[in-house]
């Protein structure tokens, strides 16, 4: 008599429900990006050289994409929790699911901290507002980097079963890139 080998769960396919959840999470991010777009200074594009023009375009693009990425992160975690998926504790043996869970938990904490800073006496100007909003992605990038390093050190190599796990891994690296770009944006702005 041979022992029964546990079967991996079936792969999760992209469905209409996934599209609806993604659209529902992108919409508030686009609304926030529109509000941010009105606050961003626009005159720096016209007075700059080629290097500064490219850097300003990257900074502007990331500033507008950040609210969309922030609202999509918890939506991707919701998609990860739908079946078919790994059972119980094994769900968190995937770096993609771990990334989405930690980043989704940090977004409200960072957002509440930013809200508290905004409630301090004196209204911040548009540049200070931009700095405050870009600090949250730097926090998320540091968390995603910590998860990547921790998973390597612990030897957590859970195989990506489906597109959501792979997207969760990509999402962690995306936040690292956004945080790195935001750091250099701060540094560049302080120099000029």
C-alpha cells in the first residue's frame, strides 16, 4: 500500500470576477491621481535640460501612478484569497502572497501616519504634500525588500502556482523600484 501523495490545488484562471475586482481597485487610485495631478508643479518641465526633462517626467509619472498602485495592492490580496489556492498555512509559503499581505497591511498604517502629519498646524505646500505622499511608497519598498531578503535567508521557495503568485512577486519588486526612484527624487529635489 503506497502513501497518498497530496495533490496540488488546481491553477487559478483569470475570470470575469478578477476583472471586476481589478477595475474596482483601480478606480479610486485614478481619482486620487487626478487630485494629485492638480497639486503637482508643471512649470519645471519647460525650464529644464534633457536630463532634467527625463527625470521630471519619471518623477511625475511615478507620482501619478503611486495612488493607483496603492489601491490595487489590497485588491490583489483579495484575489489571492479566492479559491483555488493553497490551504491554511501553506498559502503564506508563497512570496507573492506574503508580499501582498504585508504591503496591504502597511498601506493603512502609512496612510494614517500621513493623515496625522497633514493634521499638524499649518497647511503644507504642494512640494511638501508631494514629499509626504511619496514617503509611503518608500516604506512599502523597504518592506518588500525585507520580504525578499527574508525569504532568501529562510529558504522559502514556494513555487508560483498561478498568475496571482507571480504578480505578487512582481508587485514586491515594483514597490522596490518605486521606492528607489522616490529616494532619488528626494535627493535630487534637495540638491536643487
